[in-house]
C-alpha cells in the first residue's frame, strides 16, 4: 500500500543503521518517512513504463516500547498481511513503519463480532473518563459494516459514534465463500430446500445472499424454520463453527413452513452447504469433503475489503496518528505486494497474532496466495485467497482515482439494503456511510503525493471477444423502457442504480446483457429493439463509471421474442417477456 515518494537515500543508507543501532524514528517524522517508488526503463529502452518498489529492511523483533498506544482487534483473516508487516509483531517493533510513525500498537485476535462491538463501547467510555486511554480499532468485513453499525445507539449514549479509518489494508479474494454440492454450479435451483450453515448477518452469509438474489432464489430469513421452497440458513457462533456443523452433520429440528404458513410439521435438517472462510474451507476439504466453491470473493471481488473502524472520540482527537497509521499501512502494503520476503515475514507475524500452534506462518502464507487442493473425496477445490492493498488500491476503493467510483459506497449500500430487508427486526436501519466515512485524510495524502510515481493499483482486464465460459448467476431485471423505444422510463432509475451497485460488487466478473421483447410487432424490429435496449444498459453502465466498467467488461446479446419466459397471451405474460437478463461469469 504505498504512498509515494520520500527519501530513497534514507531507505538505502539510513534505515539499516537506525534499526541496527536501536534508534527509533521520532513521532515528528510521520509526514516524511515514506517508501520511495522508483522508475524502471522499458525493455525497449524507452522512458518510464512501470513503477517498482525497492525492498526495505524488514522490521526487527524487538518491541519499540514507546509511541502513541493503540489496540487493533482482528479476526484470523489473511487480508491483514500489510498491517502485520507494518507493526513488525503482535506489538510494534523497532524498524517497523508503525514505529516510524510514532505508534505503539498491540494486535489482538478477536473472532467474536459482538465482543468487538462491546469493546468499542467500553473504549468510548474509558476515553471519556481518561483521554490518555489507548485507542481501539477493529477490523471487520466491509460488507458486514451495515449490520455492525447496530452498535451506534450504544456509542451515542457514550457521547460518540462509529468512525471508519479511510484506508483499507486489503481484501478477501477467494477465501470467503459459499461452499455447496457441485450440482449447484450448473443448477442453482438445486439449492432450494437446502440449508446453509453460517454466521448470520455477516460477510459470509452476504455472499450466499447475493448469489441467491443474482439467481432469483427465494431465501428463508428465519433460521428457526424450514422452507422447502427456499434456501434456508443454520446459525453458527462463528465461521469455524459453521464449517463444523457440516463436518459433524448433526441435525436440527425445525418447523416446516410453506408459503409463509406454519404447517405444524417438524423436520430434521442438516447443513447441506457452508458460508465460511479460511481455515473453515480448509477444514471442510480435509476433514469431510463433498463441497465445492459455488461463489466466492474471487468472483464478488469488491465485496469484502478489510475496513477498520474506531470511535469518533478517538479519531477526532488524533488526526496525526490517523495519518501515521495510514502511512504505515501504505508503506507496508507495497512491500507485501512486491516482495516475497516481506509477505513471508507478515505471515509469520500473523501466526503469532492468531495463536494457532498447528498453523505456522507457512500455513497462512499458503492460503493467502490461494491454492487448489484435493479434498477427502478427491474433488479439487480452491482454498484461501486474499490481497494486500497499496495506496493506489485505496484511491480506487474510495473513488479518488481519476474518473473513479466509490466502490466501497456501492458495497455498503448493497449489503446494507439486503440485511435490512431480510432482517428488519435485527437491523431496522443502518448508519448512513457519510456519517462514518471522512475521506479528508486520504485526500490530504493524495494531494501530498500528486505527481509522484506510485505503484499502481491492480486492475482487472477484460477482452472484448471473450465469452463467459462459466456462469455464476443469471437474473432478469425489470428495467422499464418507453414503449417501442430504447430509452428508459423514470421508474427504471431505481432498478438501474441497484444493478449498478450489484455489478460493482462483482468487479471481477464479466457481464452479459441479454435483451428480450414480447411477440407484439414485426420479428425483425423486435430483434433490433432487444439489441438496442441491451446496448442502452451497457452504455448507461459505462457512462456511469468507466473505471468499474472498462471496455470489454459488458457484452450485449439480442434475442427478440425468441425466448419467452411466460405466455404472450396476457398483459402480465408480455410484461415478463419484455426484460433484460444479466448473466455474470468468468
């Protein structure tokens, strides 16, 4: 996660001596100790073509012992590699970028979201009575923040509120997933009447919920009942317990409901599928097998950035520390992305923080990269997969790159709406993002390094002539067009906005827009009209965000009246046939 430029000479000649002598950077150095990027000539001898980041000295293992105290609660999640390296160890070490910024941070594993919420409230109260209390940051799945924001009323009683650190250390890129029977890949409707074990109202369930929505599958939001015509859920206390529910196969007794009515019939259900993340997916593969990846954050590639939240009380009182934190993460992000030595060291620190004796650094390193392995039944499954972010990745995430879109805003609204609609009692509302997200510190750093050479953000490339070979989802959208025209009605705007956000979340997937008409009118004209309407959707998406919809991502297909989904003998049937279908796939 780099930030730009500063004192290459310091990197090469100064840092080694400082680390070896035990001399630490002073807090005042926050604004100047940044990793420099360097330009490399092209192989043809031309001018600068790319940006490389030199390997910086790795942090020592000796605690720094001084600096502004801070606690960071994290789940066992590989998206935090940049933060691990930045700190140098579970406690900030000498020679680390955190120490260079004058911070002294303790990283603590915490897999319980409710405990994270309670700890934030306690920290808010402690800061109120003693401003010298160490601040608390917690890292959660970005798509889970709307549900997490249910803690806001408690924080308001403590005189503060939630605040996002406007910088993400990384994201899940495959390790968070829905694992299910292989037949679901070809026939999503086979999931109806089945049960998914997961931690409810969090990121992994969100993957399953989005997959259901993208495929038009009904969801039963009540985890205490069983609906044979819907996808059901089984509550687990955390992501590892969710995997265990499938592995053990212990049945739960439920009351059967049909079309929303309690039948009074009791049935036993087991976990047929699991929404989890590493090492939950690894445990399933090694201990039982039988499930494959149905969809993951490798497909919904923008869904799950690692979002750090704190309280407004601490954030407002510590602007220099916030900038130092972001700078430290930026420096280490590029190191992790650029150098195997740095990534390996980050994995070792992760193992120390997570505290699983049977999972050394090599374990976390292996599944950070993502691997394909055979499960107990010999079926090859993809396991793990995360990404570290650099500074440019953050500019892209929050829409500060040229022509950019605030990707995180789309993620937050998409899953906030999903959770609110399915669980109105548990989440009657969620905190508006602009009340928690202040991009001023990120813009300040952007302005400071504008014009400097920054290691680029990762970008997905799409070839215009590549067809979707493996479909992830197919869904009909009720986008209204003016009669006989390619122009949208005013009522179409809401559907288009939702479509936009859904497709931004699925940033790595190719988009196929299929236009359909009813059978009224000339066959050739209907064929052209369906093409025009598909093209209208493509153009609307590309004009809304060139960064989210680069050339080649969206393809269009025209079917005219050839593929009806209902009889054209009624007005209702004709309305269903006048549709745009969106297919997502690789």
